C-alpha cells in the first residue's frame, strides 16, 4: 500500500525472518561468532538463548545459508514438541535418510551409519533445534545420547539448541546436569542498543530500496524507547508508522507520528500484541 509512496521495492519491516534483511548488531555478531566456532570446532553442543523477538532465528538462517553445502549437512527442526520417536523420524526426514525403521534403536543405528558416511566424505553434520525450551526432558535426554555418536577424536554430529530464556532454566535442572555439562558453547542474545537500533532501521530501508532517512532522529529515538531494542517490536512499530505516514501524505516520519502509531498499537503487554511478538 505504501511502497510506491516511499519509493520502496518491498516491505522493509515484516516480522518473518528474512536473511536478506539481516543486520548484524554487536550482539548478533557475537552470537554469529559463537555459533560458527561451535560448529567448525566440532564442540558437540551449542546453546543459544534470547528473549522473544531478539532475532535468534534470523541469525540461524543466515549462518546456515552461509555454510558451504559441500562441507556441511544441515537439519533444522522447527517443532520440538515431539516424542522421541517422532523427533528421530523428523531428523531422518530433514537429512534425507530413507528409513522404514519403527524403533528408536533402529533409527539411531541408521543415523549413526549416515553420520559415519558423511564423516568419511569430509562433511560436518549439524542439527539445529529451534524453540528448544519446549522440549520434553525425555526428548532432551535422547538428544544428549545422540552426542555419544562419535569417533575416537570428534563428535559425529553438532547439535545447536536455540530457545527462549526458559531453555537456560530447563538446562539447570538437576536431572539435566549431564546435558548441561556437555554444552561447550553458549550465548544469551540480548536486545540492541540505541546505535544499533537506529542502524537496523536504516539498513532495512536501504535493503528494501528506499531512503534510509525517512525516519527523523527524534522518531528513531521514540521507536527505540518503545521497543526496548527488540528487532521484532521495531518492525511492528515502523511498519505501522509508515502506514500512518502514507495515510497522512507525509514522506518524513516524525516523533509525533511515531507517538500516534504507538497509541494505535498500545502497550506491548496487550494480549494481541504479545501474541504477535511471539509469533
């Protein structure tokens, strides 16, 4: 609706993860480096936590897109609310392992054969499980056992657990101590500071083909204060403000217009907005 008005080729502030729009703030560069180190150094387990909307999934997608397909085999599990059997079947499906096995033992045996084959061909196998805070403890225990698939020198599979702060709490439980002790690399992704939040908005406008000065500095400050540096919240507010500016035939977004958009959106604590942030 407002794309032509602002000279944009596409919407710059969608809330769905899009690696093309990724902006690596200081925090995102750090989590990117931790992920890359954990995978390349074959550490076995990596755990990444962060609040809803901090950009965990976007960073993951960007990293996985950057990994050389000739050197890595990747599997990305989005729905961890599975039984042990269903999880193993999902892993097989993601790796393209053909199987008619119906038991956990047989599925693990087939997975081990696949991992040895990939190792022999010089590839690193990476399993990423998003929203890992929702995993049942019994499933987490099975994931821990997958790390026992190894050679004399290296782990055959690199497992990245990504989730909200509750994942960190879950891993600290006494019955999770064996898994917690195996996590060699961990990082908590925080919100962006003001400088990065400003650059984030300008970056997305530029990628979308528009003018990166559509928002005045005062408008950007108000966006940052309302969003608290959460990328997803910034996207929601910026998108609403551009729509408001279009309706008022205003090509420059001011702090007053941002304030009006905030009134339309309401408090981040409101139920519908909280669901949108979490989606």
